[in-house]
C-alpha cells in the first residue's frame, strides 16, 4: 500500500534527495510534456477556428497549457541539477496549483461570457449576410 503521508512530509516537499529521482518527479515531467503537447494542439485548433471568440478561447487555453507545461519542464531541469529551492517538490506543486487557478478563470469565462459572445457574433454574421445580399 502506498504511503501518502510521505508526500506531505516536510522532507519531501522542501528538501532535494540527491541520491535518486522519485516516481513523482517523473510524473511531474510527464505532466509537463503532456501540457506542452496539449498546448501545441490547442494552438493549431485556435488557428483553424471559425470565429474570433473561439479563437480567443482556444488561445487562452493554449497559453495556459504551454506556460504551465514549460514551467514544469524547467522545474524538472532544476530538480535534475539539484538546484536548492527551485528544485523542491513544493515548487512543482505550486506551479500545478497556479495552473489550476488559471484554468478556473478560463472555465469561468467559458461558462459566463462565451455563449453570449458567440450568439451575438452569429447574429452579426447573419445580418452581414443579408446586408451583402441586398447590395
């Protein structure tokens, strides 16, 4: 059985084990790589998006994903080089928490303003279609 108390111990969070890399270090590396790949896919999605509001939404998600993913990769490099302070596990967890808060703001935008902006854009496009048809 896995000992979860070890993950919240002061030694694990603030000190760097110079003897070996932990499984959680590889997990943080995997999360960083996955976020960078997801960010690249979202950039491509935003480029081929049909309307400017979808483009803005996907670009926000791509920015968040790329920044958090690259910060996790930089953290792994610090951890690999045993840089005290920046290579501790608390920094990696703080980066993920910042990413979660950032994602919360993006989802708040998606749930509150996005739908109304898309509807107004669609109405404007329909209006422009009929205006151009009468010319």
